[in-house]
């Protein structure tokens, strides 16, 4: 196992003294003792991410199957797995690297069963792209939130890294319920709202375009605000808009997405969406913390694909928003 001499020779302690040097030396020793290679430690120091290595160990501790082993045990082809990883936005692991867990292997076997019963590959890849985007957003938001909560002024790399790792160990058992429960509830609500009747069953096709009500609400002067303040302040503004839009989006109204300075909402019928959008515009105006909103609502035949809406009412609601007065709704 590498010792202090090795760490010094590799330059991993350069520029450090006192408590900071001792803390890094202690952390390097613990990580090396856990099996982290000297090369990995050197790269982490060069990239100034040594404090994240203990967290990485928590989330990679159950990885035991290489790509070849996972393919052999699941029956998937390398071509399929490569395309699936690309759709998910995840890099393909290096050959010989332990990259997959028992849970991953079960998921691969589930994919193989879907393929065996004739599920189209392109549909699986489309679902993977949507899942990957959502998972990436959840991961980034989770890390940012927990880092902000658990960082302490005056921390050393060892203090922060070990605290993050302990947090991750406690969080890991909750990750499944945290993501699975909302997904299950959303599927339940969707099943209750959606109509797949005899006509769709006889045709063997999902409903196409249907009447839907779409709303956009965007912040007036957001471009000028962005140019004259910090990225953190802009992020705070967008976060407050997302929170307020989420609070008014009570079923059947749904917050579809945020696009920079604009929120997009949808509902089957006009009245609840108009009410929710009017409430959002008023609450932003009353808060005094955000630029005024302007909003547009339109209704007509639209197509729902991948959780998003497409069609004339989407475009019309966007144009109406651009024509609305500050704190106005068209």
C-alpha cells in the first residue's frame, strides 16, 4: 500500500502544510487502504476532486460485473448495450472494468425479456433517452442540494469527503423509494386520466392528437437580468419560478417543464389551467422578488409524446405569451 513517501514523490502533498496537509495525508491513506490506486488518487488531486472519491467508493462498491460478463449473463448484444448506454447518456465502461451490479444485471435481463417478446428496440431507446435525461437532472440536483446542506466552512478535504460518504451510505437505501414512489404515483394518476378505449384497442394504436390546453409563463426582462447579475442569482430566480409554478400545478394541471425563464403547463380542460396560470402570474407579482410574468394560454389538438406536448396550441400559447403585457394573461 502507498505510504507518505509515495504520496510525496507523486506530488500529492505539494503546496499543503499544517492541518490541511495532515488531513489530506490521512484521507489518502484511508483511500489507498480501501483499494484506490495511486494513479486514481493522483488524477483526483490534479482535478481537485479528492473529497469526492469517498463518495465514489460508496456508489461503486457493489459493481462486480464487467461489460463482457454482463453481456454473457444477460444475453444482450454489445451493439444493443452500446446504444442503450448512449441513449441513457452514460459512457460505455472500459473493457475489464467492474461496472455493473446485481441490480444492473437484473435490469439487463428484463430488457432481454422485452426484446424476446418483440418489444421494438427503437421504442426502448426512446424510453432510455427520456429516463436518462430525468435521472441526470435528479442526480445533479441531489448532489447540489446535499453538498450545499452538508458543507461546512473551514472543512478540510478529509472532513468534507468522509461526511459526504457517510451521507451517501445513509442515503443509498432511500434512493429506490425516493424515485420509485413518485414514478408509481404518476403512472397511477396517468392511468386514471388516460382513455384507451375500444377504438384504440381495435386499431392497435394509442390515441393521436387530442384537445389539450397549454400555457406558457415567462419572466419579463430576464435576458437583461441575466446579463447584469451573477449566474448564482439567475439560478435563484429560475428556482423560485419553478417552485411557484410547481405549487400552482395541482392535478389535473401539470408542470411540463421549465425552459430558461419560462414555465410550460398543461391540462385537459381550460378552466383549471387558466386559474392556475392566473394565480402564478399574481403570486409572482405580489412576491416582489421576481420580475413580472406574462402568460399565454391556448387550446386545440395537440400530441403528447415522451411527456411533452407538440402542436398548434403549444406554438400559439408561446406567441400569446410574447404578446402579453407584464403581469398579463392572454
